C-alpha cells in the first residue's frame, strides 16, 4: 500500500506545477488524505509501521550516494563557513521562534532541523533520534515543504533584483532553501553554473546532518527532562509527597532515555564514501539514489496513513507561522553573508 501511494506521489511530482515539491510530500499528503477519508484495515498496521521506520532508515542510508565529499572539499572554506553559519542560525532561530509561538518542543526542533538542513529528509532522519511522535513528523514535513516551495517562487521572482552574480546567487539559494528540489528550481534562472554551485552548497548542509544528529543526541535528555518537569508541575497536588520517590526514578529514566548512536546515519556517511571513491558504476549509483527516494516516499506514505488531516489543522498554523518567519530571517542572513564573503572575492 505504501509503495502504491509512493508511486502516485511520484506521478504527481512529475507534473510541472508540483515538481518543485519533490516526491516525498505528495506521498505524505496522499497518506494523510486516505487516513482522513477512507477506512484503513487493522491488518495493514504492521506493514505501515515497518515502512515508516525500517524502510525509512534504508532510504536515508542509500541517500548518502548523492553526496560526494570531494565536492565539498573542493568548494573551499568559504562554502563550508556559509553553510555552517546558515545552518546554525536557522536551527537556533526556528526553534526559538517555534517555542515563542507555543509550538511543542519536539515539533519545533524537527521543523527547525528541516529548515536548517535538508527539508523532509532531515526531519525523517532526525525524528528517531528525538523520539518524535508521528504527528510531529507529519506536521514538520508539510510545514517545511510548503515554506520551501513559497520561498523558491519568491527567489525566482527576485533573481534579477538581488544584485548577485551567477555563483553568488547559487550559493545563496543552496545555503537558505529547504529541499534539494527547491534549490535546483530556484537556481535555474542563473543557468547551469548557478545550479551546480547551489547543489554543492546544499550538499554541504546535508553533510552536516551527522554532527547535528550527535549534538541533538546529547541535548535530547535535557529536552525530555524539561517536558517531564512541566508535566509534573501540572499534575502535582498539595499534600502529596512525590519528590522523594519521583526524583530518583526520573533520573534513572533520563539515563535510560539517552539515545543510542544513530547507526543508519553512519550508513549514510558510508554510502557517501562509496560514491566519493567511485566504487560503484555511475548508472548503478543513479538507480540506487532513485531507489532511496522510493523508500523515503514509502515511509512518508506510511507516516501519512498514521496521521489524520485534522491534526495538521490543529497543530500546523503556529508551526507554519514561526517557521515562515525563521525562513525569512534565514534568507536575509544568507543574502548578507554571501554579499559579504563571496562578492568581494569575485
């Protein structure tokens, strides 16, 4: 079932009006639409869960074949500095604005990761690390896709008035847009050179997925502790002495909750090394990348089948508003950074 929905999503993504969204978001939305309008037999639940977890991780691993580590090295220090700066700024800003708008911590963090790194793929890759709920993954994925599409259209309209050269414009698009499909579409007005520069910048951000994952793994227990503390304060009743027994239990729980090393992201890095060393023929690599997107679309379809549309209507507005403001700030920050670091050198 998830494979059929993934195929339908791939067909929708082939339509000119929807091409900028890629294949993952249509598959997610089709799953959500099915869940909200048609009956879903209980017998399908194990397969849907398998697709949304195991198949997802396999897709992330194979997606590493997109990344040639030598391209990042050859791009130079300025490229890496811009990518790291934009990622850090977007991650911090999107999370803080999300919390300011009342977005639940894990949803705010997932949306921030999608905005800062590589859209739906980053959300899918980092969700297990954060032990995020299915609903949080769906809302953050749809939020990032919608905003990325809107900003892609805005970039293409503003290309002539931004005052950036071909290479600088490509770096700007690659450093500030969400999905790879968004980057390619936005850079297209600058020609092939702008697209190549934009993709290298974007893949530099993708390469930062692993260090960000490890850092989030160190921070997640604190996130869980804060949520537990808030829940305890709401549930506490006068005259009930919980502190003596709950404190040690909570500390033991936090220790157990410390997340394991995300092995599948190291699989992603391993596949990047395979591509960098050209251990596979190029046609084989391209087919495996296509297969990666099939797996990821299946996972998104499975996720959508577990998420009713009503939940997105209830939780999505604050997430879209805060993430939209963060995306605007990221665009301004990236533009200033590129004008400061790239234009003088060119």
